[in-house]
C-alpha cells in the first residue's frame, strides 16, 4: 500500500520525468528532488499528510496536522522557482513535526498532550520554531508526547489528547517517551524530520525504541523559550530523524542565541562551530577517536544483545577507534535519582507557573489549577489509571531553598567526579552505552548524547547505541555517530508486527 501511495504522489510532480522515492526520503534526497524538478514541497507535504491519514489511526503518533501546511509548502515552492532553486538549502520547503510541548503561534494547539491546555494561546513561536520558519521549513503539525512530558507520570506515549502512541516495529512494545510521537512519526515516514525534547531520556529512549537517530544537545545549545518546561537546568530540544545526516541538518537550523532564553543560550553559543555541524558528517569519523565503555551501563542485557554490542565495538576498532573497556564511572550514583527528583519538583512548579501565567489565553494559570482540572476530568485524563503524584509532589514545593541548593551542588559533584573526570583521565572523545541507559548521567551535567540504531531483539523491537560526551562535544559525537551509522547501516523501516 505504501508503494502505490508513494508512486501516485511521485508521478504527480515528476515534471522532469524522474520519479521521486518518498519512502525513507532524506533531507539531501529531498533537496536533490527540488533541484532536478522531480519534487515539490506541495507533493511532499501531501505525501506525509496521506501517510498520517493512513497510519495515525493505528499509531497515534500525531495529535494534529497544521491546516496551513499546504499553504506554507506552496509558498516554499514559489520562493524556490523565483530564486531558480537557490533556496533549496537547510530545511527550506521541508515538513517538520513538533512535539506538542513546542509552542507555535498559529492555528495549532500547544498542550503537552493535556486537555487542560487545549485552546490556550501562546504569546509567540518557541525559539526553535522561529528558526525553523526563518529557514523556510513547513510546520506539518504536532506529535504526541507522554502527557506533561511524563511528569504525571503516564504510560510511555499516552496523552489525553493523543491517546496511546504505538511502536511501529512491534505494536505491543513500548514506544518509550516522552517524545514518543516524534520518534514513531519519523520511523514510520509520517514526516521528513521531527523535533523532540529531553529532560532525562525523553529523546534518547524513544529514538532507541523506534530505530531513529536522536540528538540530545548540550543544554542551551537550542533555545527552550516557548517550550512547556519540566526542569530548565536539564531541558533541551533536539532532532529525531531517520539518519544522522538528517538530524544534523535540523540541528544546524535550530541552534543559537535566543533573547527569550538568554542565559542558557548565551552560555552555550560558544560551542557552536564556525560553519555549522554538517561539516562533521565524515565517513571516517571513527578514525582516531577514543571511546570509553563504562561497564555499569551494559549490565542486565541478554547474550544476543551483548553479542551485537561487542560486534559494534569491533567495528569501531576496525574503523580506527581506540575502545577502552571496563571503565568505572567512579562517582557513587546511589543518590542521583533522589537529588534529581527533589530538584525537578521545585523547578517544575516554578517554571510551569511562569509558563502558564505568560499565556495570552488559558483555562489554567497555575500548577494548582492543572491538578484541579485533572480532578474535574477524571475519565478523560485517566486519573484512576495514572493518578498525578508528580504534579501533586511538585505543587507542595516552595521554590529553590536550602535542600534544593544542596541538590544542585550534589549533582554538580556527581558530574565533576564522574563523567568529566573519567573523560579527562582517559582523554575520551565519547562514552558509549546501550539505548538511553546513560541518560541520567548526561542529563544532570547538561551534556549531549546521540542515539543511533544498533539492532533488533528476538521480537523485532529496536535497540540503540548511544554516544555521550561533555558540553560542546557535538562535533566529535556527530563524527562518531555518522561514522558508526555508515559502517553498520542497521536501520530498516518498521514492520508493524502485531
């Protein structure tokens, strides 16, 4: 069925007689199609809208599509013909799906999947959306998150507005969260590229489970303004795409200073390399790199998956990487989660109250009102199934006091004596871990990570390998991730197994 749809859409715009292959189309292939006349933005948006109409009743990856997407595509096509194709760069004319916590000042809602925010009106586009629009991207719609980015917490990929997102590889497997919708939509060819957000694991985990590439950037590299917050100390926005190259094209567009997130983006903008990130898509990116393997992350995996990871480490060695095994991240992690949770509760209340009170229109203006809303709508919000313990715990906090300041210090200490010390002592370019197992270690230090497809388990559920580093290590992580992806070519399209 996918093929007939693709070829129908393909023939409708092949003025040059060339057929455009829509399935699995990369950003580079799309630009080529624009240039050689085998593709228009309008045809591309139509293809994705068809895919969403066909697959979303099953997968629930998309909450809503943008009623203005086709108009934006037509405008991109007009700009391209007026400039004789010169603007076929970056993300010009390319459809992007946004996680539903990323604000757009248009006809789309921004709700984090919650009915409490339905109909709320934001002051302006999120910082990353401003950059996407400036680059000529088409905003295709909003993708389904775990509601409140899993701060209630709920099933991975469930929200009152979007229902339950399913994993397109094995429908009964978890899609993981909270950026479940973007991961599933990218995997199932419902958008060219998607944006997710992460506080701790929310990009890396769904990327791992849905066989897509997820980049969790250094905190502050991408603006968080206009993104429904969880914990500003750790929140970061990043791409989830089918290939490393696509994700890096998106990263190039969304990084940079934003006056509405001035402190974080100001501090991180020093890491942005002259000439952007695509220059690090080097086929021999693994050559000469030093990659550490902290054994704590590889515990509890079955023999089959461990054999796959061993094989991947071998591949890296063959590609000229120095792989250093059996590393001990020396810090005692026992209280990491407890300190992170303590801090997250206080930061969430402060930042969500600030977000809600800044809205131009909203039926809820505070965390207390969100809690009351859920109590008033127990059936729709599935209060019996999930409750709202985290929201209630956060409401009980009183700002950043002595305990919270101690937690900030403790997390800094865990980072300094843990990952930073390990990487400096062994002069590492990256650490490697399965799936999102290193997400907390990366989260508490504001460090970047890239998840790349690594294999499929006995049931056919995807798993990933994640490369993490210190602040601003994106260039070398991109080289490593791209070199690894090109040497292994693991990803395959979803199979929709029941």
